[in-house]
């Protein structure tokens, strides 16, 4: 079982990941939603540093370096984690990390010391097109104003080794081509420096953990696999092998792994050892 740390964006409590955690568990992974201070615990004085501390604590509790997932504004929290801890990879859902010295999320009004959810009109269009009225009401009722100390906190990055971390940019309400154009235009400076960037399309709005949890879990599994791979190893080969009944038998014979109990690290182990060809073996071979 591998660990995937899940960080919700603005206004979201950790319960928003419940369906994704269920799907990840079904795939043999442990989803770990981070309880961010100020987003569900009643701490109106929470700061960005408090949230960073919570994320790092979740990573430190993992047995091995996890995949760290940041949704929307929390892409910056995931990127800070990659700056400060060894991680298997980073997956960013519908958001981009800001650069060192920039504010975390200072782009909406602060009211009585917190940034409230501005309402659905601010997200009309692709962001919310897949949310029906009942789902909108349910999601909004669970949203929590973000403390000013979080929203206006300053992001600090100092370890350039973060650019070596495999990054999966999940594109829900925008396309991979959109993201490429923003990178080319110099709008996403941190991602432009990432040495291993995988852009993945996901047909959903801005909150796929709510509307497409199974599809999101599948993409996160891909991101987890990417974190185990060297740059010269084909990700598609590993993913194809992972789903091949034949490879379960082959791994059992080659390395003594229990038949039917194959994990991504074991698949990659075989890929790196040259035991798998670029063509997945035929079933039963």
C-alpha cells in the first residue's frame, strides 16, 4: 500500500476527499487527507505556516516518500512540501504553485478576518458546469472562510531540488494545451522550471474530487507511478503492465511476489531491471 497525501484548496475541509480515499483504497493506496488549520477546526487565527506544518507532519508520518496532491490554491502547499521534504512526486489539481515571496491566495476580499467563499457566480462556466444545484448547495454548505493569515501568508521556497520532483498537472476546467501556452508565455514560472512535468486532461470542473472521484483516483495512481520512474523509463509501459494479468504471473515467477498482489513499486522494479519489454505480454503468456 502506498501513501497519497491529499491537500484541499480554499474553503475545503478534509472530508471533501472521502470518495477519492475510498477509490484509492480500492486500488491499493492509502489516501491521507490533511486537516488544514483554519479549514474545519475553528481556528480563525491560523496562518499559512500552520498549514505548512500540518502538511509536513502528514508527510513525516508516511512510511516512504508519498505522492503529495494539492488542489487549486493548495498547489502551493504541495510545492512547498516538495521544497522541504523528499516526496515521490507532486500532483496539482486545477492550480499552480506561486513563486517564492508571493502571497498564497490574496485575490479575494477579506471580511472580518477571513476570506469567505464568494458564491457560485464567481465560478460560472467550466469551473462549475458539472455541478448540479443540489451538489452546489452541499459543497457550499461545507465551505469554511479561510483565515486572513493563510490567504495573505507569504510562500517561501529555497531548495532548487524541487525542480527534480516529478510533477503531474491535472487539467480539469482547462486543457493541457492551455497549460502549455501559459507556461510558454511565462505565466507559470515554477512549473516552467520543473524537469519532469506530465500534463493530464480530466473531464470535469474545478472540484473533481466531488464530481469525478474515480477518474481522479486513476489519475493520481498514474502520478504515483510517475514518481517511481526514472526519466528514461516509459510510464505507459509500467501502467499497462500493472493492469496485465500476465504480468502478475510473470512477477510471481521472476521475483517471488505473491500472484495477484502486485504494486507499482514492484512493476517499476521489473521495468528498471529490463525484465519487461515495451510490449505488454499477451494474457496467459
